[in-house]
C-alpha cells in the first residue's frame, strides 16, 4: 500500500500523540500511586506517634495516681499512729502535719472515728494543695496484732484533681521481717481538671523498714510491692506489677527507686523511678527497647 508524504506525516503524528498520551497517563498514575503510598506512610507514622503519645500520657497519669496513693496512705497512717501513741495530745508543733489541718476524734470504748479536715480552701501538704476531708475509723484493741482501718474521702481534691475513694488499710504489727506492714486497698477514681479520668483496683503492700517508733514521721521509709489494674475513660486497661520494691521516703514526694512492669494489648514496658534521687524524673522503657523520660507532676 502506498501513502503520500502528507498521509505518512499524519499517521506518524497520530502515533506519536497516542504514545505521548499513554506515556503521560502512565507517569500521572505513578505519581498518584506514589503520593498515595507516601500519604499512607505518613498516616501510619502519624498514627503510631499519636498512639505512643497516648500510651506515654496514660503511664504518666498512672504515676500521678501513685503520688496520690502515697500521700493518702501517709496521712492516714501518720494520724493513726499519732492517735495510738498519744502524740495527738501533745503540742501540735511536734507533729509533721501543718496547723491548717483540723483533726477531730470521736472516741468510744474500743472504737475511734477520726476526721482529717483540710478545709474548702485547701492546705499545702508536702508540696500538694489538698482540699476536703479524710474520715477513717477502726476498732481499738491494744493487744491486737492486726487492725483494719477503713476510710472515705469527702469532697476531696489533690492538686485540683477530684479523688473519689472508699478504701481500707490492713495493718500488721509485725511481718516476717519483724517490721510493721500495711496492705492498702487501691480502689480509687481520679478525675483531672480537663475531664480525663482513670480508676484503679488492686493492692499495695507497704513495709515500714525505717523510722518506726521514732515519733517523727518524716524519717520514715517504706518499701512497696503489689499489683494493680488501671482503667482509663477511653477503655484502655493497664496491668501493673512491682518488679523491684518501690522505695518510699516520706520526706520525698515521689518514689526514689524501684521498678514495675506495665502491660496492655500491643503495648508494654518497664517504669523505673531511678537509683535513689528525690526528684520528679523517671523513665519508661517500651518492650521494643525504646526509652523515654517521664516527668512527674
């Protein structure tokens, strides 16, 4: 078949145009695919980052609940020990609790009810603003080796966090090491000012290893063991188990050493309070080995 020069040019032009269009569409498809893959990758990285931030925040909030547990336990044990040792009848300056706290005791034969009132405006206790009341009672028996102390929180706030709890402390005068020991029920709900909320269930065993019987609560040291579960308002649940005893020196707001294991579905690691320094710094090491710093509030 013979074509004129004009016809040949037209055919070549059409083929080039078709090929160019196919090439252009191919390039555009690859670009779109590349952008889609890049977008998915960015979204995955962003999602991973957001999940880790949420996990870290939940670990930090759990550490804040530890602080609240510590101070609540300190206050109930200190006032109980003062009452039983007769310090409550001495000059208030001999006590470690400031004068802005009002303590009222209802005494009956074999029974005590004690109200620790921090007032509606609050009172600074070891660096924390506490408002409301702690009311506890117990059956008094000077010969008993074991005592159950039950306490309730009434309109209670700890550094603007609303704390809801009705709990108990089981005291043993002497454990297998010859030390006083307190087993704490950890049932508690904490509501942060921004509406975040968490609840905790479990037990902590607090062994009194230093300062017992000195009459000065500030020189006391406890070692804490136990396990518990924290549930957050979004449904996430963490389980905790103490690996090495948490050292609680009453003069310090935070645990000064000790570790505990944290586990949740697709997430876990070890929380470490350090080597003995009294500071607000701790660390968390994820199961994959990544370590982050936790600043306690």
